[in-house]
């Protein structure tokens, strides 16, 4: 028998307990062991829970109990999760977590503590919820160089964008609907501003390229400014707008990492990923394009990913899984202004022809999507470094051209 | 250093040697070991190969060399692969294979020999080429009951159907194009008649449900009879025709397994899987719908999946991976005539109204897609057991109604 503790009895924590309970038989046959929940840490009381007798309010009960070999962290947030996870690892316990903030901010440090203490730190559920992605990525690693990773990594924003695209509902209303359905938090910033996507692409990139990528070093733009007008022009162009976290490995070995809305051609499979679903595209030099698709959040999908990690820990209770990356100063990330981009533009000007000629000159060739009175929507014909695009934008502004929106065109 | 042998230097075998050569550095860091190719078994001569000095024509060199710990089988076919793999396992060597025929026909036996000899038998590349599918499926197993697995598992037939659907090219011409491009064999039966798809859904189902499913016990229908007329009506219905291998677990625990063309609604992600790409939908009770997409064949994708397995063998050189299923008499598969289906029909009759009424009566409600002179295309409104549908077909035939085609409607 292997005794485990669950820290946090919210959506994920209670889901983990439920999956362990309902899949007892197959867990036993697959892990060749019985998994027993000895403690559940939560400050709240759950007198009606089937696990009522396992609850504790004291972390010390868990960390000091040598019988507990595996700890599931499902509290979320950095504090006290970071301290608790670190201490569990130091106490020789393997840890499974679904906490993307924790891994994106402290992954290198915690992986190192795990290594020093010869225990495992697994976090499959931190990216893509129920989609198996980190483990396949890790296992493909040795036989592949990854040219690119790009994903729809946040269900909330994808739900909002799907509503905008398919039902012509404006951003604010779509956000309100998402909140009513429980897909978005009351304070939606973390999703809507792209922070959640950023954490996830950081974790994927850290794993794929072996060096910790810190969210603070990644350019991050949300979907708050996307309007139905842009959705309409994107449609005329033959595309849809999606919030994409993306890492591209450049020829010189540096990484170009961005989180921003992108216009994806409708023929691409990622364009068909709707509602709260997530999908991750991985381009390997051997495997070619591989896409993983599924529910990126939700109680049972996330819990089942956590439980798969728990089983892996049980099977490797006296061994170490190879899952590791080094710390880094992120000098391997190119500054955003040097990132090459091809953009969609929506501009306004009293003199449309003047604006058209100006934009053509400044951006080295454009293709018109459509016009509407004083409005002009077009795409750039070729990629430019972002600093050159910004310079062009400033000249346009100085020439009385209003820039309504600029959205990146996907190049995958 | 771990010494390996590669049996068969065709597309896959030479790809494996190439990937091992080109990814030496990352292989070393991930497997914590140097992988050395000691032998390559092939009856042909390859004097210009960079591995020219490793070739042997004698299997005995490999099986009798105790230094060889891992053998890659990339010969294909049942004989002599079955005998060779069995003897390698008995000699205490782990085996990695991409041979779907071998695993679909002899998986239970070989897994048992591997178990008895405490070695590993891995075969990720046998399904989905470069798409990681067996390992994620195996790892999701414990925390999920699989309700359904459905996949586009054969690139050749998907290429042919894509040409028929997108370019209005008839089957024979599309097949010829596929042959010219090297996607289809000169004798295309294995792909076109669904045998390859059948082997792959058998392997997926054996793993998911823990009992060996033999191809001979699975209903298998190919795409030879699909006409452009059916493609057109499917389009009017809002769908596309794909060759699908599918297993559904029924409420009573029995399995409903079929390989046949199905009409899939265009909104479903599987409908957008085109050309030689493969995709596998897995429905778990915890994870919900998960889809894996990528290149199902090709030298480097397949080779990279083989190499990932080799690394796993290197890491588990003194341990066993849990990957196993029992042998079975397949009494767990429901006979095809009891499988519940909803069908698309195309029929012909001089008296269209008579045919329409007859079909409505016999099938308990139908919805018309379109008519063309004496032709009538419709879908059934509700599922019926196949034996009832066959009975209805026979009565129609007796009533001078010609049945041009009957294609299953996907229910996922």
C-alpha cells in the first residue's frame, strides 16, 4: 500500500479523491499497489465528505508523516504551495501538482530539489488539463528537435472567441456568459490578459528546450481588444482569431516566444478547436506536425491527469523519472521587437487612398481585405521585425492615420 | 553503452539508424546511456551505407550475442518476424517493433513471452506512426474507463478519400495518384480493403480493454465501393466520408468493433483530418474526448516513435514496463448483425414515391437528402441492429428497389 496526501480540496483536489475512489480496481492492477488517501489538507470543513475522517488543517501532519510517500498539491497559487511542495520534496516525498503558476515560476528550483532528494515532481495536469501532453513531449524529446510549439491553451478565452466568431456576440457579453457558466473567474484578468496561456507555454517550452522560461520574460497580449469588426475581417481573409501561446526555435538556436491573438487560416486544424477545448501543435524534425486535443480544464479531466501522475510515482517509488530542465537567465529568448511577424491591420483615415499608399510603402507590400467608409483592413505581404512594424505604425499615426487594430497572422 | 540490433533495413529500419545517428547527443542525455547499433539484419547488401560494417545476413548472430540487449524489428509481415521476435524475447532481449500485423495477430502471445522472460516488448510505432498514442493511452488507462476509441488510422485511404471529396476525383484515379506518390502499394488491398485499419484498431482496443482482439473477429469493410455520388450526397447532408476503425464499449461490457467508411459531420474535428494524416479520438469517462493527430506513416515519424521506445527500453533495462493484455476468445465482441447503426442509403427505383414510403416503413423513419431522377438518398432517423437493416434491405430488393450504397453515420 502507498499512502498519499492531497493538499487542497477544491475542484481538482476533490476530483482526484473521486477518481481514486471510482477507479480503485484499475488503479490497483495498473500500479500493482493500493493507493490510500491518508490526509486531505484544507482549512475548510467537509463533514459530509466520504473522506471526512482524513481531513487535517495542519500541513505539518503531512510533511512529518514518513508513511506519506506521495503528495498531491491542488491548492493553486504560489503561496503557500511553493513552500509546502518544496518541504515535501525535501522530506523525501514525491509531489504531483496541477499548479501551472507554481511550475511556470518555480519549476527549475523545484525540479532541482526533487533531483537532490531523489524523488519525483510530476505536473502533467498543469498544461492541457486532461490532454496527455507533457509526458508524450518528454518522451518524443530525445528523437526530435522541436521547431515549434503552438497551442490554444486557455479554455475560457477560446470559449469567448468562439462565441464572438460563431454567434457574433461582442467580447463583454461573451465574457459575462463565460462567467455565468463558471468558465471564467469573477476577476477574469488571468485568462483574458493571456497570463494563464503564458504560464502554460512557458512550461511546454521549458520542457522542450531544457531551460526554464520565466513568464515575465515572455511577450504577453490578451484578447480584450478584439472586436467583432476584426472577427468579420478575419473571416473575409479566410481565418479565425485564436489566442495562441507559441514558441519557435530560430536557426541560431534562440527562442521566439509570444502569447497573443493570432489569425489562423480556417483550413488549419487549430482553427476548428472551439469552445473550452484546447489543442497543442508540436512540430518535431522527426515526427512532423503532431496535435493533441481535448478538454483543457474541468474537474475530472484534470483529476485524471493528476492520478496518472500519481500512478507513475507509485511505479517509480524507488526510481527517478527523467523530467528536468535547467534554470536560465532567459538570454536565449529574442527580444519581442526582433520577432519576425506578418500582421493584419485595421486602420482609419479620411483619405483612404493616401492611407493605402502609405501603408504599402511603409510595410513593403500589403493585400487588401476590405474597406468600410474610412476604414481599411489589410494584411502585410511579408514578415518584418516588430521594431520595423512599430516604426511604421508611428509614422502612420503622425500622418493622421488611426490604427484600430493590429493582429498577428499565424505562420504555422 | 547499450548495444542494439536492427532487423530489416527498409524504410523504417534505415530511418531508425538515421534518427539514432542524427540525435546522438540528445539520445545520450535522455537515456543516460550511449546507444550503439551493433548489427543490422538484411538479406540485401548496402555497401554505401554509413553502417556498412554492421550488416549481417544471419539472425543467429543477433540472437546468440549476449551483448545485444535490445532488438528493433522493422521487417514487417508475420514470417519470419514472429519467430525472430519470439526468440529474441526468449533470449532475454527487449524488442521494439513497428509491425502492426505482428502485434495484431500475435500480441498476446508475445507479451506473455516478454513477461515470462522479464523483458519489454514495445510497439508505439505500430499505430499512428509518429503520433504518440499507445503510451498515453496506457498511462490514461488506470484513471479512465474508455467508452469509445475511433480513428482515421490509414493514411493511404484518407489520402484517396480527401482527393475524392476536395477535388472530385473518382476512386480509381485517386488510388492511381496515391500509388504514383508512393502512398499506396502496387497491391493496395491491405489499405483499401481496411485490413491495415483493422489491425490498428485491434491493437488500440486490446490495450484499452485488456484482452486481445483478433482482426479475424472484427467486421471490416473498405472504401472500394465509395462513389463520387455518395461523396456529393454526404456533402449535402453536411458530412464527409472517412474510413473509421472504431470500438465502443456497450453498457453490458461487450465491445462493438467495426472498420468501415462512415459519414462524419463536418463540424467534428475528425472531418478536418485530410491527406495522409491520421487522428485518433479517445473518449474516457474522466478525460472526456481527447484527440491525437499527426502523420500516421513515413520514414522519420515512424522511426522517431521506434527510437522513443528504444530509449524507454534503455531506461527500463532491468525493469519491466506495464504494457500487457490477456489472450481472449473474443466472445466479448458482439456479432456485427447486433451492432446498432444509423445508415445513409442511396437507392434507385422507377417509382420514387413507392420507394420512399417503403423505406420509411421498413426503417422506422427517414430524412431525405436529395433525389436525382430515379435515385433517392436519405438517412435513417434512428439506430437499428444491423440484422434489421439487412432484413429491410432484402425486402426493398424484393420490391424492385435497387440498393446502390449503404454507409454508416458516425455517432461520435
